[in-house]
């Protein structure tokens, strides 16, 4: 018997895997490939799509696409003045809607990746429709407004209100909404009154991120994440301006991620800081670190960077928000610190305590191996999609 068809619609091309959302989606699809469903992936694609043929084949049985919109912030700037959230405006594509409409008519289960993908979907959805939310989108914007000032805070609040309306209307169209943590599932249910919210865990590729025991002598803090992400920019600015004055002069800071803002790089000049920019493989750079830091103050969903660091044996110092929804226990799996002086004190203490770093590294890796491999997360996702067909 042929397998039922699952159509997965993404508003962005998944490769290269340089963002948390893309890594999560690809990890789940790769784990589901060859399982209960015949998987069709639909997304925009760049002109050099041929370079990613093997990657695409690893996550889907077939792939349909339309031209990716050119980069740049014009669509977002225009979106700020419109009724839709600016972040959804850039995903609008007439060509994409035509491709997706044809595929929706033939699928058994539709999975939409991120609420933004709703701009690509037909008005009438199939009975088995699933929305995969990586975050509570309106919450991200509200948290940005809370830490911003002046006119920026007003813009964030307006975008948050637009996103809340958009997110509510989109999510209520779907039979099932998938959240990435119990915390997000509760937040979405309470905020939008949704009838069915399922949840999956966050995962990590345990074969890709290999464990190595900490070094005896430690001096390097490391952060990994796309540095054109507003949440990451805010976090690194907080680390630079408020935490770093409390750190010893010999401490080194390594920021691994694409497109760091020029003004932030300039501000760190003269300090023992390095921004790598885009890298092909983050593992050699993470391996230079002795302690991973996650100084995030805004965002939603779950951050894969915590699990990637832990998988490689790096102890983690994080704000509570930085590991929100991951099920980590402060003091057992990571060190929690939200204020600048406390964050610096926690980082200093770990750098100077080999035994503590080793204990956190071993406990963290053991937790990931027991609960958070992508194969297990893929099965969770597959079971939710099978339930949606009933």
C-alpha cells in the first residue's frame, strides 16, 4: 500500500542550515523521511538550488519550489506601515500560492511551517491541517518592545499588536497546532483559545555534535547564533555593554554567526572579542570555547544553541529566557543568571572551576542522549500528523 502524502509548506528555503528554525525543521523532516508519510516539501528556492540537491533529498521525497524573493529590508519597511506584520509581508508570493494550491488539493496532511506561511496557502484548507509554530510570534515582538526605548518601543508595540491579530486568525484555521515546548503549548492555548495544541521537544543531532571533555585551563566564552537576528543582536549588545565590564581582562569572547552588525563589531574593537561572521561549520569554533553563554533577553520558542553547546561538552551560562522551554534544571544542566553582574560572576566562576565545568558537561550530554535526539522528536511529530488524519 502507498503511504499517505504529507505536504510540508515552508516560507523559506531550508538550506544552508544557518538558523535555529531551519535546523529544527530539517532535523524533524530528516527523521521522518522514509517513515509513515510520503513527504513533499514546498518552499521558495534560490537560483543555485542545484548545490543543495543532496540536502533536499535527505528531508523529502519530492520538492516543489518558486523563486525566492530578493534579500533586503524594503518589504519589511513597507510592511511596518501596512495591516499585516512586517515579518509576514516578505513571504507573500503569487507564484508560491499557485504552486501550493495545486499541491494542497492532492495531499492527505498539510503541515505549514511558521504562521507566516499562511500567506502562501489557499483559503480552503484540507481537513487534516497542522500548523508548526516554532515560537509564540507576538510574544517575541512584545519582549522587544519591553527592552526598547523611545520610538523603537512604539514600533515594536504596533508590530506586536498586528502579529497578535494575524497569529490568532491564522492558528484558528488549523485542526492542530504544534508547539515546541509545554510552555509554548500552554501560552498558545491561553492566548488564542485554541482547541488542539500538541507539543514536541526540541532536538539536537547527537552524531554531528560530538562530546569532548572540558580543558583544564579555561578563558574563552563562546556564543553561536545568526547575528542578523534581532534577539541575538540585543543579547550580544547586553553582554558587551553591561556584562563585559565585570569580566577579567584575559577573558576572550568568540561570537560565531553570520552578519554581525558593523557598529557592534566596532564597539568591541580593542577588547578581547572576535566575530567570525558566517562559517561553514560551527563545530570547530564552538570547540574553541570553554563556556557557552546565552545572554538573551527577548525571543520565544526554544533555542537550539543551548543543546548544540551541551552536546559538545560545553557548560552553559544562560538567562532563564535563553533556555526557556527546554526542560533544563538550573544548577544541574546549566547556570542561570539574568542580571549583568550575576551573569559575569557565573561566567567567571565556571571558567575558574574545572570540576564544575566537567560535571555540567557530563550531566548535559547524558540528558540529551536520553531525551533529545532528532529520531525521537521526529517520531513525536509523525504521531501528531497521523492523529490529525483520524
